[in-house]
């Protein structure tokens, strides 16, 4: 069984508002799945459905091959979750809350806890109401990373963290990924997803609009080409597969269909190439492509 | 000065805009409730009604609940005198509570929510908000006084004169302002909004209980009690404005103290600050019951202390009862004929009041689970092996346990003080008090069950259970005064339960209500098990 998470045709409405129309994706062991989409696209609703906090209207959702609603407790023994907005009891200290979460999850590792508290530079003696947003987030992350699970669900886990702590988080996620765990990472920070994710699921208005590895997605998208030629570069504008052509002097910038790259290169060779750069699309380009237009 | 209160006028106008619906309900609701019972009282007063009521109201039990009257003979007990006697204290108490809740919600609560931080980043004085809120509350209570005075005058009853009616209204308005200034001070001292709300209501409750004691033993002492400054104006009989002037002076002084306290503290901090905490959790915290006990600890301890004090305060009245009977022949005969001692009769009534209060705590504990849910505190717990059944039943069982301990402390406090106040003349013993208290246990269970049902199916209605509690309380309160039809009185759950030790124990009712309550809890669980968690929406 390789699919740790399997979601098929998930639907959910809140009253008249249809939050999820059709959500399908899978997450496998030893894999980080990046779950991206703008605010209100249905990321958190999907995650809450996976956690059995809310009940789906239609579709199938399983974790470890078990139904997320009916067998939620069986599932919860082996997962860890960090919400995007970790709300804590103001009267308890960070240390007490971490201990409590570990105990309620079961099977926590005390040395790991102390190691993570140090790495994330958290003061565990402070009452939670004195914590900033980033520090509350750290409490949630430490509690989730101190226990041993097979699936980690992170819903915008680094919101409010400083860049140093973000990179500590990314290190830790890479460690658990190498240990063969499955990770579902919902995030706005595309550079983070780009660094960690093996697979990307893009959701828009309750529908998954794109899913696949970053390479696969990149292949479907145009690369950005910048070139300088000896001859008149304007001729490139009419070549098959060239789009959004812009020229200044002998330099041209355009986007190119990946399957036409050979034609473009041979046309360019005739003009005498002085410089040729091709940049694959960043995740941000991919993302924007789905939301603009 | 300028610096501290800059832009408070803007905030004041903003509050009126934000709250206008609440203000209308507040003024009309409380105003009509306070002024609108004149026709009902005219009905009671027909024939020998006024004299009969005068005798009834001489009972210390009644005085401890509704306050005293300056009238000395039954013949002088007019409609106006009766109305002020029976309505003024209760309405003033309501006005105080509403105003106190409102002030905390616009001061300490906004601070806790981080709204104040945003507001202060503009060109707004550090104390502008407090000034704006107090101005709003004063305006609301001023309008409330006018509405009450106007409505009462409009009935054109003989003994309800215009100046008396406006004094009656002004007393209620003044009660609201007193509640507001007390809350403003508490908002500075306490470290959280719930602490400020709890302590303000605690003070109001304590003042009410203290005046019950002084009203029965020596009314003059009630004059040093802020709550006394409302009903001691005696509208329609003495029309004495002096208590109101005292109250105004007191309010101004308290507001100045509050401003001084506020000026001396940091935003978000209180004078009772918090210590540094533990690095690791104690064993006792590390379970669902442990967590919920800890979360409810503050509320439970303060209410349990309040129950003992309330019981003790009512208990102290028992010493004066025999003296009262000796001075009043009609009442003395009444009790001799019915074969019930005055202490027994009082115990039955007061126990209903006390156990009504005790019901607040279990409702609060059950409602706590939903407030934890909406504040996202449980998000990470849902993803562990903690079941919904654990969360639900832990809360419900904790609530029931708190109810059991609450009854124990309330009846224990009442009984112990009553027996020591009565000395050798005691006609009832400790056991009678406990039996009378636990006799009302099904009603506590019933309120817990209602709250649990709401938690499972319509969690936003959890607060409405307090509404029903207040309704049943008011119904039983006025049930002794107004002659309510049987079916109407029975809409309050306590009305089904006999009042021991006067009435005999009714096992069938006791069991029936308990079973219904447990059924409500089970039904609530069925809803809770399958509903979507709300999570801040």
C-alpha cells in the first residue's frame, strides 16, 4: 500500500456555499505533497475533512486505507497535525501545552522535545498568552514533531515564523521525509513548497486544477527565453511556439512552448546567437498562470 | 488631560453606531420590564389585596429577597408603595448586571482581543476608550430612567405620581451606572476579561446578599451598601433623592480611581499579574479530564466560594425570624395554623434560590467546551486519539460533579450559619438542610442536560440556557407575589419539585426529571458525535 492519503471527488457545502466541488489527490510514503491555492480555495476545509473534524457530503477520503470519518481514531494514532493558527490556552505555559499534546497523542519522545525546543529557540516557561504568533506556531510544531507519526499534516505551518525558523522547520521536514513519512504541506510560501515538495496539488475555488510533480508541471508550462542575436531578432516573433514577444534593440524576451524548443533553436541559429538563456517556470509562475485570466 | 482623552468623542459616536440595536433592546426590554407590570399589580391590589400583601411582605424571607418598605401600617401600603417595594431592587439588580457586562466587553475584552492595540495606534488617547464607554453607559441609563418614568406615569394610577415614577426610573438608571463603574475598576485590576466579568458579578452578588442581611436586621446599615442606594430612595412613599446623590458622588470617585489605575498599568496587563510558569506539565494535567479540570479551575473555585458565602448570608437571617414572629400576630397565627415553622418555610424558598444559583456553574462548564472549540484551542487535539466522546462526557461529568459539590457547599453554608444563628431554638438540623438542597438536584441536572443538548445540536444556543435559567428564576421569584396560572408556573423546571422541608419528598418527580435530564445529555452526545466542528467560523 503506497497511498497514505487518497482523496477522490471530495465535496462539502456549508449551507448554500459550496466550499469543495471536486478534490482528488494522493500522498505517498516518503513524499511531501505541496497543497497550494489562494485564501478561501478550500485548503483548510479539505484538511479538516481529512481530520474528521467536519463530515464530507460526497466523495471518498482515506488515510492508511481507512475512512477518515468512520475510523478517525484509528487514523489519529499515527498522524500529527499543525493548524495555521495555533490557538493556545493563555493560562498554561508553552512547555505544559507541548507535554499535554504529546501525552494525548501518545508515544512522544522527551529528548526530541527538548532538542526541538532548543532548535526553535522557544521559552517553554512563558504563559501562552504572552506568546507572539510565531511563538504559538512553534509550540504547535514542536508538539507535532516530537511524536512519531506516519503522516504529518501541516496547514500553513510557518505563518508568523521568521526566516531562520522557517529554515529550521524545512530541515526537520526533510528529516521526516527521509525517514519515509508522508507529509501534506499546505502553504502560501511557494519557495518553501518548491524546496520541499515532490508533488504539487493546486486547488482553486474548491477544485483541484493541477496535480503532479514539479517537473511534470513545468513541462506543461512555457519557459522564459531571453536571447541576443547578431541579425534582426524581430524574425523570432513569427516562429511557431513563441509567445508574448518583447524586443529592445537586439535583445528579445519571450515565453516558449517546451515542445517547440528545437524549432526555436534552429531559427535562432540562423540569426547568429550571441546569448541564449532559458529559465524554467518557477512555482510562482505556475501558480499565477492558474489564477490570472 | 487632552493627551489622555483625545478622540474619545469619536469612539463614543462609534460605540453608539456599533451598539444601537443592543441599546434599543436594552432600554426597551429593561424599561418595559421595570415599568410595565403596573396593571398586573393593580389586579393584585384589588379588595383586601394590598393589606394581605403587606403582611406577606413583612416576612424576613421576603425582605431578604425583595428589600424593605418604609410603610408602617397596612393602610398606607398603596399600589405605588407595593410596586416600588417588590420591583425596584430586582430591576436595579438587572440594570447593574447588564451594565457591568457591557463595560467589560468594551474595555478589557477588546484589549484581550487585540482591538485596543489597533485603536491605540491612531491618534487616540490612552484613556479615551474608557471615557467613551462610561459616557455611553451613562447616556443609556439616563434614557432608561426617562423611559421607565414616562411609561409608569402614562398609566395614570392614583398613587403612582410623576415625580415618584421618575425617581423609580432614576434609581434603576443609577443602579446601571453603579454596575458600570464597578466593572470599570475590575477591568483594570484583573488580568483577563473573564476575570473582570467574574469579579464584577461577584461583587454585585455579594452586595445583594449583604443587603439581605442588613435589611432584615437593621435597614440603616443598608445605607452604606451601594446596592442600597437604589431602593432606599423609596419612590411613591418617601421620594427621597439623597441615596441617588450619594450614588452619583460614589460613582464619580470610583471612575476617578479606575482612571488612575488604568493610567498606571500597561495595556493587556492587570494589577494582579501572573507568575512565571512551569517548564514541563504536571502529571495531573496530562489527560482530558486533567486538562478540563485545569481549564475550569478558576471558574469553579470562585463560584464554589460564592455558594458558601451566599448560603452563609441567607443563613444569618434565621436568627431574626422568631423576633419577627413575636412582633407580628397575624403571621404568627398563620404559621401556627399551617403547622409549619417559619424556618422551614424560609428554607424551602431560599433553597430554590440558592440551587438556582448553583445551576449556573454546570451550564458554564458545559458551554466552555464550545467556546474552546470556537477559539481553535482544540484543533490540534482533534487530530490525536482523543475521542469526541471523551471531550463531551468529560465536560458533562465535570459539570455534574461541580453541581453536586455546589449544592453541598450552598446548603452546608446555609445550614451551618442558620443553626448557629438560631442557637437552641433550632427547629431543623443539618440533615434537613442537605436533604432540602439535594431535593433540587434534578433541576441542576436538567439545566446541565439542556446545555449539553445545545452543545450537541445547536451550540450557539448554549448561552440561551442561562436565559431559561433566568426565566425560571424570575418565574419562581414572582410566583410568590403574582398569582400565576398553574401551567405558566410549571414552565419553570423548579416548579415541579416540592419545596422541602415544608412539602414531602416526591420520589417519582425526582427520578423522572433526573431520567429526562440524562436523556437530554445522551441526545446531546448523539448530535456532538456527528456534527461539524465550528472552528472560529
